[in-house]
C-alpha cells in the first residue's frame, strides 16, 4: 500500500455513510495533497494582493510567485517560452478561448472544424458556437466499437477547408488514449493547427508540447491534484500572436483611450481582469507533487490498478466493458447486466464508494453505443488494490440488491 | 388528516420498520418492481421528464375530478420513489395535489433523492405532477 502518498491527502481519512471513503471519481476531480491546501492558506495569510501593477512589497511578492508558476508550467509541458502559457479557469475556458479567438480570425463560411465523436461536451459546444457565429461547419472523426478513433477516415476528412482539428488526448468516458502524434502529423501535412484537450491526459502521463508538435494544449489544475478554478491554455507563440483578444478589461491592454485601445503582449493579452493568483500558486505545488512522485510511478501504479480491477470484474457475470481500446489510461467504464448505472452508483455510495455514473458529458458517444450512461471508475496515484476490493464488494452487494 | 396525509403516514410506518439503510433500499427496490406498468404509448418522448441520468415518464388524466397518474423510470431506485409518489398523489383532487408538501420523503430518510444534483428526474417529476394538477384545475374552473 502506498501509505506515504495517501498520508499526504487529508480527505482520504474521512468517512462517508459511516464507512471509510473510497474515492474513485478522479477523472472528475482529484483530491488535493496537504501541500496544495497549505499553499492556498499561506498565500492568503502572507502575500494576498493584486499583481503586476502594485509597487508595494506584497504585490511584488505575489507577482513573482504567480509568474514563477507560469514559468513552472512552461517547463512542466516543455513549452518554448512562458509567453505561451495562458492561465484560464480550466480546460473548458481554454477551449472556449481558442474557439472564440481563433474562430474570429480563421473561421468563415466554407471552413470546417474537425472534432471527434468521443469528445467531452466542452470540446463540442464551444466549436458549435464558433461555427454558428462564423458560418463554418463542424465535422466529426468517427469512433469504432472498441472506442478508438477511426484514423483511416482522417485523410478524407482533412482538406484545405479544415481550419483546425480539436480532439481529446484521452477520452474521459472510455479512457482511450488517442494516437495524437499521428493525428498531428497528418494535420501538419495540410498546415492545419491541432488543439488537444489534455484534461484527462496530463494527470497520468508526461506531456511535451514541443515533441507532440501540438498548437494548442488545454488542461485543468483540479484534475491533477491542484485547486479548482485554474487551468492552462498552451498556445504556440506564432499562432497565439495572430489571435484577437478573448475578453477585454484590465491587464490585457497596453494603452486605452476612448478612440482606440492597443493590446498588451503575450500572455497578458489573453488574461483580462485580476487573475486567480492564489489558486495558480497552489497549482504550482500540485505540479511539484507530481514531479516528486514521478510520472513513471504514477502511470505504473494506475496501470496496475486498472489491470487488477479489470481482471476482478472479468471474473463476475454480466459485466460489459464500454470501450476496449488498445491504449487506455485512468478510466474503466462498464455496465452490469441491464441494471441502470444510477442504481449501482446510489448503492455504492451508501457503502462509501464514490464512482461516477451517467453519460460523462459525452452524450454523442453514449448515443453511438445505444446507452444512456456507464459506471465509471477512475484512479489516481493514491488509490489502492484494497480500495478496489472494497468497491467490488459494494458492487456485488448492489448487484445482489438490484437483481 | 386528509387522504394524502394518511397515505404519507402509511409509508412512514412502513419505513419505520427498518433500522438500516439496506432494508430501506430493499423495500424501495421492491416498490420499484411493483410499480404498475405504464401503457407503452406513454413511455414516449413527449412524456419523458429529462433527469440526465435516470429517466422518468409521467402521464396524467382527470377522471371525475381526480387526477390519475401513471409513470415509469429506467432506474429501479427511482422507480421505487416514483411508485411512492404515485401511491400518494394519484386519485387526489388537483387542489390536494397542489397543497401536498411531501415532507415524508425527508422523514423516511430519502431526502437525498430529492436533491437537485441527483439528476434522477424526481424533482422535475414532482414539479410536473403539480403542473398537471394546476392545468386540470384551470380547466375545471373554466367549465363548471
């Protein structure tokens, strides 16, 4: 058991319905280690102030800490410059920013946006909105029954009309790891930029934006042991430079008069208003947690948990796995006989087990499988095989009750 | 005590027999299985109350001044609660349905199912039942 990791997460000691909490909803949000929680408190106790403009000491300290995290993020994903790191509220806002700003500049009637059939609503709806505003068209890369992108369809979908390809790195509903390198290579042949929704990937694997050659990479702090309300848009500088601002306000401007406003340089041009300084600083601690734990150890441990759980599930009757892609990470999605996932989730909760049930904000994907939802177990580095045993005991009990 | 309150009292007593949650839920699940079948023609999209996860179908008609409900759900626990609500509200006058506060769900320890975050369609179902009652009442007032 990974005691020294678990001990860093105070919430794991609590009970739910008088039973020890087993938290298997990590794809929704992970729990936070003490150092992240402490960092939030420390910021508000010792340096809270508004950044960038203040000449006083607190403002200087907070600015340095905030900009320090930006540099840390750049290193974390191997961006070539901190100017390519834009802080947002999370993945959803990152995608909305690109859809809106990129849309204004590059989308028009006759242009197409290419997404996939396994996208989270967050990587569908912003593009639908951008298409509606610009007259561009939304195209979809299909998914096969195993829950894999049908890559063989990609060449025929890419054309001079394609303005951007926006796909998820790892599916939140099925755990499928997409062949993003191949997708990017194919798009690059046509000089088409690629956006990756990395929300489910970066908690589990090292991401190197330069090695990937990706143009936009979006992720959230709260799915990688950091606080909620802060996330990142990585954008390749040459491309970001061409985009108009997303929101107007303080910080994003260079000079304002009633006749004309000139905009600030990157990354500030895309960060209107007072930023989320406290959460950004605590997010820095979350990245240190990941680095100190090590991606290798995280990935190996989670892989072990997935294999262990799948093996145990396979020994049971009536389990139907939803998504059986060759490359998967983080998530197991399944159904039991014809029992509604909601019923299973309710009973498991009574046993203190937190799993996700429902469509996982991927309704088009569920429609393709002809189901309304699944039971989803998703792991983080602090989970244990003992917890899996607990959860499966609860699952058996639930099946027994609902039969 | 009106008939709605009497029926609520019955259910309170039924659930009073159980000490632990598992017995309660087993009872609820049994109630779900015992819910009279809905006519297939009402298990259609226009009668669906969208609850995101569990779906609920609800149909109502007015007969001799009383509202008769029939309903279904694809989730068993939800169906159990649907059954309870139907037991209590079906066959009542529109006014009685509008006046019902349904606090018994809280008292028997099933309040959690009425949390709007549960996404099980029950909150919308109760709202829809009351809307039916309101519509029937308006119709009655128009045609004396």
